[in-house]
């Protein structure tokens, strides 16, 4: 029997390589099973009430699906068993039969009786743990599974059960991933050992894996913390499913998630389009094969179809195909008026790419009417009002989120920090513009500036308490410190922000931007419930603006040499990101999607913004070179400064003397 089970292992038969060898393995396994059953039949003829024989036969009937017959044999074995060990095994077979019949309370009692007779019965412990899970007694289930794991540290079934358990408990998702990863390592070790025994070289781990659910569960958990690992797990699941009948058509969500994650991780446009297209095709194929009745399964597939359509629209946005994206969002909203994410994307396109603030605010108002307790529409309204210079309306929107919806919303806290930072800068400028620095008006403005900076620091501090890796809040703190005169401390903090953003240690969905410590409000990247796509606008480039502000701080403390180096690196980054953006929205997009003549690429507003930033950076560099040349009396550096300024003047059509 054990040899037959080993040979029937699909991983081993599949590893045989060709159909002829696989057929031979299956034939050998069948012969082993026939011989085993012949021996059991002969044993039963010799002694029909032998408990061990009855237990073996019950095990085989369960394997064949004859649950009622198996239970009858196990109960006969229980009546004739003459040792505690055999009684325990008989109780275990009864429990298995009841478990398979979904009589969970009776199965729980039978597993308990099994362990009362033999507390080292590993399979009985595992079955009891499953029943405890069924009863949602999580703490008892974990303790039971841990006992099994102590005896069998490489038992993949127990590792899976512990992963499943922790995935459904609050604040233990990381623990669940640990167990899933341990299971993957165990399976990889098994594959390596099998390859060694059969004399094969290379990595056979993926071919050895045959359970897509392991990678689906891990992928779902990775989504919250690591998009690349999530995508890798989903890819593994898709490979396994494509080896099986149906090619995974029954879960088109998998390919939808792959497409969305490919956008997040910066994969090629070809990969994203291929995966989203595969999701749409699978969804349509399964829906076409289903009956027309409105079953739960049909509703699930229709909802999945809309989600795929939404992610395709997000992909079109990434490629600069605003009209195509807008058309898809409008289709979604027409079908489901309460689909808030699509409305917010329409608002985003209307304001940032169509310059139509009335349409944008109307879409946001409709989203609020659908769900007034959702923060995203209010946050977007606040950001648009800031863009329109309606600062009080913006403040009210952000404060509404914190007071009435989510008092710990990091985006709202950071946005209010930005608001008070801008207010502080405004008062500082007003104070410095006064002819008499000691006048009451100047003094009042300075006091108001300090109060606003203090409020800004309070809000940024709350952000960092909630999320110590929030790059945006740390950036805001550094700007406030620079504005208050602590330029050296600000420089150090800006550098830390830049390092954190470069290494991916913090979330980069928010950005405060400064030019000579002049604050600029970020444009809001509003994320989908399903997936968000990284914002491409230059105003959201945390690494760039942390670098610019680092250079500004170096200028404030007189370290012009370091400022020059940092400005040059910022100019290089801006050029590289602009080229990458142009290539991303270029050749493939035009070929794949431009059948109707729609232009693809970066919006005019974004092009203008990038040109302005490039000009400003060149001006900052020229100024730093000029001051450095004057202080060091370095002719070579002065020539570099003049070269930068001449280029700026030529770009602005300002004619200079040739000398």
C-alpha cells in the first residue's frame, strides 16, 4: 500500500518526463495496489473480525470514497480491538469517516477519544486541530498544531494549517507568511532531494509544487507589504494552475491581480497588457459557459469583469491614454453608480488632465453622496481645493476626515501638516517684506509663522507616531525645521528621507515639495480598493524633492560644494525619469492601442511642470556655482555658472552679449 501511494504521487509520475514512462509508473502503482488488496482480502477471509484488518480496509474505503462502508468497518474494529493502540486507531478511522461526512461535532468527540487512548497519535492530533478550527477555537487549534509540528517540523499540512490560522487572526499576518514560506522551503528541499536521487540537475522546485492554494494564500498576504513578492507568488500559482485541467479559468481574479501588480512593480507594458487581457478572456469564457441565471457565481464573475475593466483603465492612464481610460470609467459608473473608485478616477482626469474643476468636483460630490464616510473623496476634494487656492475649503475637507470619519488617517494628517506649513511660509514672507523688521505687523507675522510651523510639526508628528516610515511626514518635519532656521538639522533629515525613499523603506504616496523652502501642495494619488498604480507626476517624486531640499539646506549652511553635487544628481534624476516616462508611454502603447488615432503620452500639464522643474533646478545649480566661484575665486567654476545661466537665457529667448 505504501509503495502504491508513493508511485501514485502526481509529482513523481509527472517528473517521469514523457507519457510512456508516466504510464509505466501508473501501471506499477496499480499492480502494487492490486497485490495489497489481495493480501487484505485473504486476511479478511482468514479472520473476518480481526481489528487490524478491518482498520486497513476502512482506510481503503475512505480513499475510494465509500465513507459509510468505512465507518461501519471502523466501528466493527472498535468492538473487537483488544489493545489500547488498536482502539485508538479504530477511533481515528471512525473520526475520519465522520469528518468526511461533515458530522464535525461527532468527529471532534471521536478524535478526542483517539487521543485519550494514545496521546502520541499524530494524525489524531492533526484531525482534532482541524475540528478546533471548524469551531473557531483558534487558540486551542494553534496549540494542537504546534504539538504536531514539534514531532514533525517538516509536515507541510501542519505548516499550511498554521499559516491559514494566523492569516485569519488580527495582527498575525506576518506569522502566517512565515509558515507559508517554511512550507515552500520544505517543498523545495523535497524537490532537491528527489532530483539528487534521480540524478537530475537544475532547479526542479517549481515542477515539484502541485498546490496553487499555497501561493494564492501567500500572494494575498504579500499584497499588503511587498508587491514584488505578491506578484512572484501569483506567478507560481498561475504556473501550477496551467498544468491542471481548465488552465485556471475558474479564477480569473488571479490574472487580474497579476496585471495590477505588474503595474505597481514597473513591469513592461507588454506584460501588463498580456495579464489583464488573459484575465478578461478567462472571465468571459467562464461566464459564457455558465447558465444565464443570476447565481452567486455569475455575480462574482461579473464583479470581477468590472474590476478587470477598472484596472485596464488604470493601465490606460499609465500609458497616457486619457480618453480610453475615461470611456472605461464612464462605462463602469453607468453600470454601477456606487463604484466610487471609478468616479474618483474620472474626477482626477477631469481636473489634472482636462483642467475642468467643475466636472471634477461634481464627480467627487457624487462619490460623497454614495458613501459620505469614506475618506478618499474628501481627501481628493481637499487637494483640488488647495490647487485652486481655496485654502479654507481644503482645510475644512481635511479636518472633516479627522473629526468625523477617521481620526488616524495619515493622509489627512499629512495634508493638514502641509496646510499649516504653507500658512507659516506665507506669514514668514509677509514679515520679511516689511521695511521695518521690528514693526508690530512684522512681529505679528513672525509669531503667526511660528504658530503655524508648530501646528504643522504636530500633525507631521502624529503621522510618524502612526507610521514611523512615513516619508512624507518626515519630509514635512525637515521643511519646517529649515523654515525655522535649523538648516543643518533639516539637511540631515532630508538626506535620511532621500535614503529611505531610495531603498523603498517607506510609503511614497505623499510628497511635500519645496523650492528654497517654498512649500508646494502635492497632487493626490487616489488609490483603488483593488490596486493602486504609482503616480507618475514629478510633484510626487519623493527622491527628487528630498534631494532638492537637501541641496537647499546645504546652501543655507554655506556648503555650496555639496549643494552643487546634489543639484546635479537631481537634474540627472529628472532627466532619467522623464525619459523613462516617455518610453513607457511610447512605442508599444501606440502600436497596441492607438488604432483609433488617439495620442498616447505624458499630459501637456505634466510636460510643462517637468520643464519648469528642470529650469528651476538649472537656476539653483547656476546660483550655487556662482556663489561658490565668488567665494573661492575659482575661474573654472565661474565659467560653469555662466554656462548654466547662458543656457537658461537662451531657453527663455533672452539675448546676451557674446562676451
